[in-house]
C-alpha cells in the first residue's frame, strides 16, 4: 500500500491512506459506502476514543481485531499510532479503516479505525495528529501497548489527552521493576491519571476465588489460623523466586485484605506448572500452628479453579469449583475500559511497599 506521502508501508488490511487532517471526512465517506453495501448500520455511534500505542506498525492489525471484539458494547474510535524511523522526519502518515468490513448483519455494532505513523523525532507532530483525529465531545483512554512509557517522550505529549491509561505490566519486565513503573504511572501528573493493568485483571479470578472460599462458615472459622501465604508460578526453576509482577500484585492484595500476612508470603517457581511463564498456578494459605490450609489450584484440563480447605487436623472440610476468567486481550481490555473510575484496592496495592 502506498500512503499519503510516499514510499510503501505495510498497514492493516482494510485501511486506506488519506491526507492528514481529513480523518472525519474520510470516515464519514467510508460509513456511507459500507451502509450502501449493507455491511454497516447507517447511523454512527461512538462512546470512546481509544488511543493505542503500538511498538511496530504490523501490530495495528492485532489492535483492530481486539477492538472489533469489544465494539458490541463499546463503539469506539480506535486511534492506533506507532513510531517508525523508515518514515521521513517531519511526516505523519494517516490511514482509516471501518471495522464493519465483512459484517453483513446490519445490527452489528461497529467502530472506527485510524492508524498514524511518524518518525521517532516527531513526538509533537504525532501528538498534534492524534488530537486532530479525536472524536469531539467523547472521552479518551490511552492503551499503552508497549514497554515502559517513560522511555519515550511521545508519552508525555499524548498522556494529557486521556483520562485513563491502560497498560500490561508484563511488558515492563514482569518483575519488581514492573510494579515500580506502575507506581510511577499512578503518581504521574500528581496522581491525576487513572491506571488499569492487564496483569492485575489476570489475577481477578484468583482474588475472587480466595474471597469466595471464605464465604463458607467452616472456612472463615479458620481465618485466624492462617499466617502464611505461598504463591506458586509457572517458571523455569523449582523453588523460591523474586516473583513475576502477577504474583507480586496478588501477594499485595492478600496483605491488603489480611495485614497479618505482611512479610509472611513467599513466591515459588514450579517447572511442571502449565501456563505461560509467570502465571499463577496455585495459592496456599497455611498455618504454623496447625495443619489448617486453604489451597486454590488451577485445573488445566477443566479450565477452572478449585479451592479446598482442611481443618486443623488436616481433614478436608470443603472443596469448591470456580469458573476462570477469560484471559485474552479483548476480555482484559473490555474490563479495563468499562469504567473511568479508580480501583481503590489496586491503588492501595501499588502504594504498599
């Protein structure tokens, strides 16, 4: 494909090159064309500007696929942008795409796609292009789909356009440094930026399962017995590890709910555990005074979490099954964009040492 100002650049299928500044007109024309073909509703809807930073231009196709999945509940103007030094300094290339392409059902809810690319020296010019591409009178969120945003000056130019930033701390190194970056984001602009993290959302089922186990009277009766928490993760080695971000976030949540466990948690690696490296495979609350335990484990075959409790004598008293949350990017993104509000518990975990 040949963009608006020169050499060919690979962009997502279904996108077309336009002149910079003509985004609204180009999208209006595209909607009219799709409506006439019966591939999209005639009316346009947009509830959110989603600004998405991608590290490589080809990743815009992945972003388009994710946005299309969440469009049914959140009609979005998705503005994906990337820095690419193969683009001449001073130029910003612009493409638009209607995410209704290929949908014949007129009831299908569609979003709008905008793709922008510029040289890494053009942070100010890129921010200006993003600003002019925004849907007016609609709020914006920034999905930073890359490493630490603080290494690129572009982040400081784009962040003020959004009321919330969405990240995946696994992309920040997936360890203690990831949490440091999350804390910096939470404190950015005097703490005015609301932050959501895919990695925190990945712990939701584990948090919900542990909490639900304590809804049982027989299990809640043991709560004062538990004075240690062990988080097991899929890893390269067996034994104690420094801890991936996901495990650290979960351990922080445990301490927020039970301050007595502060300094009494351990994270261990398990080579035989299934799942991506760093993913949680089991959580065990135990007692140094008795054989009481609450063990929550991941059943790979059944795709569920199982929570089993034993009393002080080591006799099993309860075993409960819980459905796991979807972990794909579309599901995680949908949960993150569902609200502009802060998550007080997540903020408290980040504030804790």
